[in-house]
């Protein structure tokens, strides 16, 4: 995906959520969509997001709550999913404001 983005003139970087390839306070906002359920250590990933956000910036997380229809169906079925990463998914309870 990064190679494709670069071919279209987008400055794309590749890294891990626990160790982003950006300096401190680089961004006005960070968007994570359907990511938090699939990382090894959600706390480290969120801490790293805080590091790269400017003061007063925003973090927006889109995730599948365990107590949603999709979460309640996906959590028990995840062991049969064909991709190992998806089998380790952790669906969180409740709503984050």
C-alpha cells in the first residue's frame, strides 16, 4: 500500500504502532480505524499516539465494541478466521467518549 501511495505522490511511511517513525508532536490529529483490536499491546500503541500528537490535538479511534452485534459475533468466531492476526483480535467492552 505504501508503494502504491508513493506512486500517486503521497508521502507514505511504514512502521509499527508501538514505534512510529515520526518525531514528537508531529500531528494535529491521528485516526485509527479498526486497528486497536489487532495490536499486540494497546497501551503502548496509545502511548505512542500521544507522543506524536501536538498539544491540543485529537485522537479518533473507530473500533468494534465487544457488546455490539459485530463484536458479539466476531469474538467467538475469531479462532476460525483464516488469518492468524485476526485470531488474536481483542474486542473491548463499552463506549469510549
